[in-house]
């Protein structure tokens, strides 16, 4: 998947979801040189 810029609303939603996942301890900070792209998909009602 080629790199792409996220819109401001997508970036805000991503930050919100990452913070929630960190708080619930589903994810943790990493210093790995590896990463994965993020693809946000809107729901039928328009939210992400």
C-alpha cells in the first residue's frame, strides 16, 4: 500500500482511538522499526 496523507478529521479519529486502546491496555508503545498502514473506513451512518 502506497503512503498517503490523512485528513485532519481522520488523524483526530486515529489519535482518539489509539488513546482509547492504550488506556484499555489492548496496545502498547513500541520502538520497533516495523509498522503497518492504517485504513479508516466510514460506517454507513458516516462515523469512523
